[in-house]
C-alpha cells in the first residue's frame, strides 16, 4: 500500500493527513521530436557527407527544440499540480463529510450517507493506525482501475472506526483530459511559433551575413571602394555590424600597406631605370664579341624587368585608364600577330567591331603569345570569334597553381624555367585586361573524358572583351 498522511485544515483537534509521495511525482512521458532541416550537400570529405545548413534553419531548430522541452516540462508540472490540487479538494470534501457523518451517527446510530462503513476491513493499515491513535485523517490509494480512491476515517466514542471511501469522479478525469489536450495544443503552438520566429530572425541575420560575405569577396577581388558596413545596411547595431566594421578596418589597413609597398616598388623601379639605361648604352659601346653580346642580353633583360615592374605598379594603383577606339577585332589581331611572328596561325571565325584600347589589347595579346612561345610548344594558334580571342599552344599546359589562383608575379610555375621569364607577363596581361573591362581565363586541353592525371595537350588563354565600352573602369573615348 502506498500513501502518506496529510494534515487537514484546522477545524478540530487531533487531525492528521497523509499524502503519498507518488502523488507529487510526475508521470513519465517520452516525446520524440523530429525536424527536417533543409540544407545543401557538400562533397564527401574522408568518406563522410558534410551537410551545409543555413543559419536561420539552425536557429529555428534550436528555438523549436527549446520550446518543445519547455512545453513538455511545463505540461508535466501543470498536470501534476492540477492533479494534486484536485486530490486536495477531494480530501477536504471527504474530511468535511466524515465530520458530518460522525455527528449524525453518534446521534442516530445510523449510517445516513453512502460509502460509509464501520470498521471497514479494506481500510488501509496506515490510516487505521492513525485513527486508532485518536486522530481524524484522510488517505489516498490506487484502485484496481488505476484511479485514486480517497479515504477519510475518524474514531468513534464507542471505539469503532467510521470511514468514508469515495472514488475519482469522471468529471475530475474529464477536467484533467481537457487540461492535457489544451497543454498539447499550446505546446504545438509554441513550437510552431518559435520555429517561425527563428526563421524570421535567422533569415534577417543570414541575409546580413550573406551581404557581408559578398562585399568581403568583392574587396578580396580588388574592388577598393566596396565597404562591408555599407553593404549590410540597416540602422541596427549588433554583432554583425561590429564584424562588418572590423572587416572594413582590416581591409583599409591592408590596402594602406599594399599601397605603401606598391609605391616603394614603383620608386625602386623608377630609380633603377636610369642606371639600367646607362648600362645598356655603355654595353652597346663595347667592342663586338661574345662577351659583349652576353652583357647586352642581360642588360636588355634587366631593362625589360624594370619596365614590367613599373607597369605592374601602375596597374596595382588602379589609376590606369583605357583610351578607347573602334576597331575590327579580327583584322587588328591578324595584323599585330603577323608583325610579331608570321609563323603563328590566325583564324577568324566571326568578325566583330569592338570598342577598346588598341595599345593595351596589343600588350595583352603579345604577352600571351610570349608566354606560349616560352613555356609551350608549337604550333601556336590564335582564334578570333566575335569578341573572344583564344591563344593556344601544344605544350605541357598551365601549372595547377596558376589555374587555381591565377597569375602571380615572379612565379611561372614552370619546372624548366632555367632563368627565363619573371612571371610578370601573365600578371600584366591580367591587369591590362581589367583596365579594358575584359575577362582573361586559363585552361588546359585534355582528350575528351580523360582523367586529370593524363598529361594535357596544350594550354589555352581566352580573352573575353566586353560588349560595351568599359566606362565602369574610368576609361574614356579617344577623340579622333
């Protein structure tokens, strides 16, 4: 038998009540929650599939989970408190009835109420013990059906025990069921509302972060006027705003350092131009011979290097402007390539008239041809198709570092450089392409369906000229 006495409200002497510990303990409940989180699958990493989920879905799932846990705990607490309160009310009512029944029995010696008994053999032993001590008490037990039974007992003057046994009413069970239904509906509403709130808040935060990431990528791509703080917008000052301000400050500091390095490089190259020119002039005055040829060759290479470094410094300064003219692209490329090397094949698939800077376009074209001649193998082919120029060789192809990161100064990536070139040719070509508003891409040619480990059959550099004049770069038309 389970139970504890509870002391009733003080309306008479010698009263003690019992309350079971199990009455206060919550009923066990297992809840399994599932949430479908949308995401994008990344490639397998180490045999596992990495799932990339959005911030708003993570926040929504977290709020829904916390809301569900809070709702479950609150539902259990409210259910148990309501049950205990209803049992307390039932025990108080039973206590009042047993007092009335005691007075009526002592006057008439008859049981005038239902469910009354004298010396009931089913009276719980713990309750009987308390009553035999001369105290009135109430007690709760579980019936075979699982519903609680409320007992009330009082000692009589003749030494017998008068007891009252009432069951858990259907109305009480109905009230608890309605309360449980209301708590379930409320819990579902809390979870759905929390999820919607999480999606709303997370979506706003995610949009600000995406804008910040896009602006940071623009800064990394060389757009110096872009600021992350301006990109995210809004008047709310939060951690995202602090992050944007920190990124802007870092970008400004890096830009200042790069500008200082660019100025130093330009100053050094400019200072070297005069002595290198003097060295070349002096070498030309030397007597003819093999030593003189070597000195002249190295002096010319040094002059080319100085000029290239100066050009790179100017391109890095973003102060270059294109002088635009209308040209027929195929005819222009054919004439320039023929003047450079008549042995290079030029094929015009589709002629087009473009507005560009002929001098800078020639610089890009010659640098691509020089790279193909130095690091590739013949035949070198130039194809013009509309606004697209392709330069292809049949050598070992571009190194993987260049394909992944683009041209890098003072690095050719070629294992057979043997001191030829400084890695500035493609860097200058890419910089001049930016001034023209064009796009320069690099790729290797492999047989169709061949795996990556199969050696390439050549390298292709593709220059995509813009459809419209590159006014966004600050270029201006060349007056006739």
